[in-house]
C-alpha cells in the first residue's frame, strides 16, 4: 500500500465522485483534493501536479486508483530515476518478456501503434505510452502543472516531454487487471479513442510550446515526494 511508504505523502484526487471515495481516503490517512465537479482524467491529474508544485514536492508518483498498479513496483521507478537522472520514469508492462499483461489483443494493438509512432517522433524506444504509472521529478512537475493534455493524456504527454527537452525513461513493472471501476475506453469507443489520440499526436508535432527553464527548482526544504 502507498500509505506504507514513509517517503511519500498520499494524495487522492476526488474528481467529482458521487460515492464515498473522499471519505474512505481520508479515513485511510490520505490527503484528499476534492474537485467541485468532474474534470476528466486530464484535469484530475493536472490538479495533482498543481498540488505538488504549490507544496514544493521534489518528485511525484502517478498511480491509478483501480488496482492496476502495484505500489511495491514504485521502488523500480525510483531506482531508475536515480540511476539515469531522468525527469520522468514510466513503468512499462511490455518492456520485459517475463512480465505479461493480460489485456485484450485489440487494446495491445492500439498501444503498440502509439508506441511505434512515438518512437519515431521522439527518436527513442517507447514501449508503453498509455501507462499511467509514472514518477516525475521537479521539472516534470513544473511542466505539467502549467500545461497537461485533457482527454487521453498519457500518449500526448510523452510527446510534450520530447518538445520540452525533458528526459523520459521506461522501466519494466508488473501490472494487474483493474479490480474496481470500469475503463472509460469501452469497445464502442475504441475507434474514436484511436482517431482522437492520433490527431492529438500530429497536432502536437506542430504545436509550439515554451521550453521549461532547467533552473526551475523546488524549495530546498521540500525533499519528499507525493
């Protein structure tokens, strides 16, 4: 469990839920950021970046709340960031042959198409561009607190990191099938999702963005993560 890591504070972003998410999270000892209404995945994740920036965190881990991401695997992201000096480390379920993820073939095919295109665009191997299991350093926090994609952000975020000359690395992690909730990408929306993300990628190639100043740093006293 994330709450068992003393080096990380736990923040739950309650994206306008109508159930007991916020209350249960607070009882478990997490900080809760309640959004007044549903903003969708992009708005909810960016709220987390804004919280991390405003509270001076030096690093931030993004972990889905549906049980797919094993908090024990977070250590692999931390080690990879320390060893490579990357600004962002992404946990990949496809990077190692001995780590299998039991997803439908249609979903894996879409992920591999995005991975192929992004690998061409950013000129490095990308294997799992839709993974939401990521660790961000301070420069990644600064970038995405200012600007973050909206509807299906993980794929476009990889392209943004390349445009802003931030370093992305992947590391193999084990993931599970979700144990709660349901995916926003249903079988009926798969084609729509593919077209929309592909359009976002090609538009993103032409979009001009200011480069984050490499000198952007958190206060020295803020040395822990969220």
